[in-house]
C-alpha cells in the first residue's frame, strides 16, 4: 500500500479539485480532523475523500460545466480523454494531468478533474479502440461545436478505415463545394481526433494537410499507414 503524507495529499487534492472549487481556499478534513494534524494518509483515504466531495458537488459540477477525464497508455503516447454524461468531449495526447487540464481550461473554458473511477464501458470502448482499431462504440459530446463544424465531423465519421477523402470532397458532400477551407478549419478544431478521424482528410493537390494532435503531419502519415491507406496518390516521403 502506498502512503501519502500531508504534503502529497495537499498537492494531489488541489490538482484534482482546484477547478471544481473555483479557486476557493480548501481546508481538507478526514473524520472531522484537519489534514494538517494527521501524519499518515493512505491513497484509499484520498480517493474516498474525492468521491465524497464529487458526490456532494454534483449540482455545482453541472453548473460549472465540469469535465471528468481518464487516461491510458497507447502506442501513440498517453491519451487523455475528457467526457460528460453525453460522451467523449475531448481527446488529446499529453505529458501530464496538469498539462491536459490546463489545455482544456484554455481551449474550452471548462474545468477538468481526473475521475478516480471512470465508467467501465468507456474504458472498455477506449481499450478496444486503441488496441484493435475497433470503431469507438461510446457516445461523443459535440455540444460545444457549431452546426457547420458538427456536420463536417459527422461526415468524417463515415470515412472507412484505410480510405481518405479530400477537404473538397467533404465540402461537396455537405452541399458547399467551395467550402474546402472551412472544412479544413473544422478538422483543425476537431475536439475528438482519432475518434472522429480527421486524419483521413487530405488536400486535393496530394498534400497531407495539417493535423492537430501532437506529432502533426508525421503522425497523420503514420496513422494512415497503420490503417492501410493507399498513400501512392499523396505527396509524402
């Protein structure tokens, strides 16, 4: 059993709860005693505290737009996945909880807190998605995405694994053949890359186009190669 001292407790609890508490001072107690008076706290004690706090704050969480997140190791790096009751709202590759939560706050103006007990179905769907390439079977929350961007993302989900489409083809499928640039912008702002496969959209001139996940074009090419896409028509090295 790992043991966390009071400094560890303070640091980790602040990291988990700072956004939910909206910056208010936190006095941590356990069984009615201030944490500062305790000398040894187990990790299960901390988890119990967080769960009790999360339950008590459920209404405040909804008001504050709190996102919960989990992470898992993949061949691409550590994937962080934020979600709501409606489904996955954001996916990114990050180096730490702190950097992911900070990026979520900056991009979406939403607080994010690691979920000590993420939904079992979500974990199972994510594991299948990353290990076997199976389609993601969970829900996706695109509530922060505008109508046109959402229409683009829905088109992207229809692109079969191992195939590519051009930005122009996606625009034409939406009835806006001259909106290639707008389609590209929607792909660049895709909040759930990989799950919504914007890496399968390329330029009409044979260029790969950009990619928002860490790794950029190099990662985009790698993903297409892993999926068995025919890259002979593209200008790639």
